[in-house]
C-alpha cells in the first residue's frame, strides 16, 4: 500500500497538512485528503505536484 504525505506549498516538515493519505479528491476548489484511518482534511487550493514513488503531494493555497 502506498501512502503519501501532503504538504502546503513546499516539501518541508513544518508544512505538513496530512500524513498517511490514501485518497485525494478535488471538488469545488478544495483538495480533500483522507488518511488511512478515515480522517478527512479539506484544504482550499490546488494540487501543484505529486510524487507517486516518493509519497508526497504539494498543495498550493492563497497563503503559500
């Protein structure tokens, strides 16, 4: 199973939005992240980069 870490703007530890993400949905200007335990994190923004082998997702928001 491949799980990812979602970051806000840059791939740095202090910019982590969610860990162990197993699904991502984009709807109505929001990126909806669901982790392996079912916890949902909604972020207004867009996906700017996905590293499938490295398990990283970068999300751009207005503040970053």
